[in-house]
C-alpha cells in the first residue's frame, strides 16, 4: 500500500511496507524508513486510526511501529518493555499501550505475563 504525502507542493508516494515507525513531533509526524524520513502534517491519534488496520501498532502516546519490522520485545523496567525492530532501533512500550502487544502474534506460546496487569 502506498500513501501520498504533500510536502511543499510536491507529492511523494510512500510504500507503507518500507515505513519502520511513525513518531509524533508536535503538529507533525515523522515517517521513518531505512532510507530516510518524511514529515507528515497531522496528529498521531488521527494517523494511528488510519494506519492500525494496515499493520501498524501504537506502543506509546507518540509512536506507532510497523508490525512487519518488529523483531523482539523484552522487559525494560517494571511495567515497561523495549521493542526492537529488525534494524536494531529500539522503542519503549509504555504501560498504557502494552495491551496492544497481544495483536502482534496469531498465537502466543507460553505464559501471558507480558500482557498481564
């Protein structure tokens, strides 16, 4: 899936499969790719509603990640986890959003302590 981004009168077509994460920056969001980044005007909450059905998951108030790029999740500090992308970049998963993690896998093996209270 590609989306069109208007950037100063120029329209860029971005393949969402190449987007690693979307990070809020004030009134903008930064779509981060391996090859660079693009700025998109809009609130992260609005962008999240559009991108979540297309394979993105919100892991904090200001960060969405592409499920296809997630490699690993592991404990960080009590109640929080780190999420590592295939590129090595890491993000903190906040307590409020850890409930979203269950949707990452079709089947969870082992115990459910990661998504428990």
